[in-house]
């Protein structure tokens, strides 16, 4: 697929009189209404993108539905949905703008990295997690090795995973305008409360920065990527996997979790396979651009972790691992669909088959389809969910599956034409189905729903009502239509 895509770029370049630095990034094979919406759905204060958008006529109904989680959780979820930006979503936004090309788009995409490098957004004066200001520890033997002092350039820690895109610290509940709630964490006055420096989201900041740097070198992108990679490598465990977050990242525990973890070490003592797939891509991009062997070494260690969480019997990757009684133990409680599709898209069918035997990449897709596929009465695949389920479609995760299927089609086209044909059919039927979750907002704006229905996800969050439109869903659908795999540099 990447060879075909490169050929497309060369043809565009030959036919264009646009300067080559921009022509190399120009892609026009996706719906421009989707790009228009991404550029429209931004904060008028900071110009950072919002992760979600709810049409005005639907807001009250959607916000009231969130109250079913309880007054406290409902208020927090509404605020995040109203004005939050997950930095992973922001990374997808940056990549799409880089794909679209043009100096104006590049400057808008790069704006985010300048905020990250600055270390603050509006009233949120510190968005970098380290020691001692906000007390996050990456290396218990040397707590000061990663700083939260924004002036310590090159030594700072991860960015918090979800930011207020308006740069606000004090917030208002968008359902009823209330500014206080009894029992709200730390203070009854509503304020931003999600301070989790999670490894996976930060990997995507690096992926986006490297995609932009490869198209139009800017020292901020490279400096930021190296800084975040430094923090990530300090979280790399003896298993080879990168821990989910530094010590000090808070989690409210249930009784079972209390047996092995504390509220400030749960994240540090867990590894997410999805997070490590993302960092594998990030390190690969850094190694391609810098040739620094430390990034290849980090990749090799993650490959060791991938072998640890491989389920040979059933042909899929486990969701992650936990550190219990002095050793890393497989987490087998929940099947994670994105781990399978991202594994195919990022590691690649050729490597997967070389590591685990011929046909491995195909087995992984079959396992994902069996565990999480949603089918119509004729047996056609309509999309995929998040875990073991067959009645909920995630647009984002379905699009990720379609990107993986592109890789399967390309790799198995000669080796096994039947598999390639089946993969192409699955992609086609899912792509057709996604239009039921496509929304025209105006004559020039369109976006995709987050999911087909609201419900809990076993990995710690909720899927949304279809009326909630999503940056992540829309960004991944653009990747599908452009034939672009974000895990690889062009």
C-alpha cells in the first residue's frame, strides 16, 4: 500500500507547480467536508481542536443521558465532551492537516507542538508531568530524572492525556451552567480534573510530530519527540513493555484491585499492549529520522514484550500485563480489538508471519472478527466493537480495522489470494456500513459518530450516543479513504 501511495504522490508532484515540500503532502482522495469540519471544530481561544461535537439541537438530550453515570461522573464527562481535547485525537488532527498539505494547514498542525513545548495552555500553566512540581515519578531510583519544571527543556515528562482545549482550569457544566457541585474532587467549584500522563497518548504526539517533521522539518517537532521518548524509555520495564504511566498517576480502586495496587501505582504497574504498539511506531519513526541506536534498542525491547503477550493457541495479542508479586503477569480478562488491528497495521503482516509463523496476521484478523465483529442478517461485516461484543460499532476502531485490512490485502495478494479477497470484502462491507454513522452538519461540514450506541467499555471509558461526533472517528475515516497508514512514515 505504501508503494502505491508513494506513486500517487509522485504523479501529483509531476503534474503540479506547487513547491515540492508541499506537493509531497497533498492528498485529495478523501471527502473535503470532513477536513472542513476538523478545521471548524476548534477552540476560538486557543485554536486547539475539540475531540467531540454535538449539534446544538441534540446537546441537552445527550448531556442528560450522561447523568446516568451519577452527578459527579456525569459532570466530568460532559465537560470533557464539551471542551476537552484528548492529545491522541489532537495527533490525528495534526496528521490529517499534514496530509492535506499547504503552509496554512502545516502551521495550524504545528501550533499544538508549540503549546506542548511551551508546557502550558491558557490558565493551565503546567501540562507536563514530572517531579517535583506535580510529583510524577518515572524512575523510583532517581525521581528528579524527569522534571515537571517547564523551563527544564529536554528533561520534562509526558503531557497530560486530556486537556481543556479552551485552556481553562475553572469550568462550567454545559448541561445547566452550574459552577459548583458538592463532593467534587478537591473543591466544590468545578474545575479540570483529568491529570493522567498516559504513555499511549504521548506516543501519538510523537507519531504526529514525526509525520509533520518528515514533511517540513521544524526543530520543535524533533525536540519534543526526543523529550517524550526519553521519558517513555525510563518507563520501559524488564519485560520490554513500557508502563502505562509514571508513579503518582491516580486511580480509584475497587476491592479486588486494592489487593495488589495502590491508588498511585496502578498505572505504573500495568502495561498496555496498545500503548506499546503506538510507541513501537514512534520509536521506529525516530530511528528512521535520527539513526540514533537507542530508539532501535527500545523497539527491540518492545518486540520482546510482544512475544510475551502473544496467545499462540488462539492467535491474538493479550490486552496487557500487570506487575503482581514481583513479576509481570498476563492480563487475559478482556479481549481488546484495537490491539489486534493496530498490531497488523503497525507491525505489519510480513513481520508478524516471520515472528509467529505463516498466516499469523490473517489469524489475528480472524480472531478480531470473531470476538468483536458486528454482522447483518446475511453475514456481512458491518463493523467492529471494542471487546467481546457483537452489538456495538466503533467508527474509529472499525476504521483502524480497515487500515489493517489494506495491509493484509497487499501482503497476501500473491501469497494467498483467497485471504486477500476476503480481506477486501470485509473492508468493502465495513466502509459501506460506516455511512450510517456519517453526518452532514451543513453543506460544507461533515463528520462521523463516535459509536453506534452509548455504553461502558471495559478499558475505562464510555462509548457515546451516535449524536456525538468524533475527531478520532473522522480522522481515521480520512486515513481509510486516503489509503494512508499513520503508523508508517511516507
